[in-house]
């Protein structure tokens, strides 16, 4: 009796992996922005563009600030599809509280290159402002960025909290 194993090959092998691989390309040699002071929306836009750039999917980045508006860190808190990203206040504020941030700025990109806020953008901004007021972590601004333009909810929606030191 023969004990030879037979192997049948029907073309190229397809290999399926459950590992997730992530990489990024540096657009410039910019420092990680820790310690920078944010005084205007373009300061935060610069950080957002350096970190999430003009990604092909919507990415939501939260920038953590201390009481003097210095950047203490930042984190991507949501990644979505071509035209949306699901975001809940807990996604933002759990990290903000762990980082001991006194103030935060939310930024996200619009792969369409149109900075006009959607109804969902406005809704999540209201929810984030309300949650921040309850938790004592101010939402300083919500910025929508593209490669060439940006929208600042604080500037363009006329946020006026009576804060003389408010950004921009």
C-alpha cells in the first residue's frame, strides 16, 4: 500500500489574514506639536492637516489642551467612510479625561474637499459642547479641514461664551 500524499495545485494561492496592518506616510518633517500653544483656528488646522491630512476617509482627531491652551496630546477617535464617521461624546471625553485635558478641539477632514458642515456635523458638535459643559472640559472649537480650506464652528457659527481668551 502506498502512503504518498497528493497535492493538487489549481493556480495562485490566496492567503487570508486576520491581522490589521497600519502605516502612514509623513507629508513633512514636522514635530509632533506637543507643547505648541493654540491661539487661532489655523494653529489647530496645521496640526490636523499634519496628523490626518487629506485622508480618503473621514477621520476625527481630538487635540488635548492644558489650561494655557498648550497641546498636551492628540488622538484619532473615529475613522469612517468616504463621507461620514460615527462619533459619540464618550469616544472623545473618555480620552480627554484620561489625558487630564482642560480644553479640547475636535477636528475632522472632509475627503470631498467641501468644508460645509453636514447636519450630522452640527448635531455632534452640539452634543460635544453639552457633554463638555457637563464634564468641565470645554470644547474650544470643532474644525472641518481639507487640503486648502477649513471651517471653524467657533468662528463661522459665532460661538460667544463670553470667554475673552477664546480662540480666534
